C-alpha cells in the first residue's frame, strides 16, 4: 500500500478550488464473470485508488485483489488463489493511461463528456493494452468518471475447470467508477 500512496502522492490537489489533478481512495470496480450456468461470480471493490489529471488527460487506478467481495466465500477463495489472481504474490491490479485526443473540461460548467481512454491494464504482472469508452461528468465542480469493458481471462493466464465448464465467463465485464471532489 505504501507504493500505492507514493504513486498517487504526486497527483494530490494543490488546494485550488478547481484543481486539475484529482484523486480518490473510494473508487469502485465491479468484476462480473457471471454466466447462464452460474450467477455468483460477481464481485465489488469499493476501496480502489484512482487519479485523473484534467490538464494532461492522465488517468490511473489501482485495486487491491483481496478487497473484492463475492457473495460466495468459495468463489472469493478461488479468485484469490494461485490459478486465478494469486493475490499473495500479486496483491493489486493497475491501469495507467490517457484520454485519447486529450481532454478539455470546463469545471465551472455542468455536463457529460464521452471520452476514449487507452492505456495498460496490469494483472498478475502481465500487462495488456486496453482501449475503452468512458463517460466523464461534471456537476457543481465535481468530476466523476465511469467505464465498462471486458477482459479476456486467457490474456492474463487465468484458466481452470470453471472457465472450461462455462461457470465463469471467459471475458468478464469490468465496470470502473470514481467520484472526485
């Protein structure tokens, strides 16, 4: 966690009311690997660290693997286990990227902005390029972002009988959302 805090320290707001750099420690990531055969492989993590720089267009998040909660403890055990995310060896996954074509947001004006983000998603020490659509909202000077994308488990060497049997989606949906003050 020290690495995480050090990494995000450089993006702390300068105290200006409408600072260009914003961070939060309460972003949310939802992992949804449900299938027709099993509705249980869905988890949420509400303690994700996220940052956004409205001047440069840089965006980042880091999620502790063990902070994902499933309704079924056995699924949570498998999720953290060696064949899945191996959270003892790889305690977090990260995304670092930028808004494509930059970003030009007037924080004094409420509105919604469709954005495209590209960057690198790192899971289990495996980095893969990721491009996704997102939505950036401004309301009363507060910024929020959200995105929905899929990941291929095989790209991160996540395999096993539940995937092969169709109990776990081969391309789970991931939803990221963050509110910045």
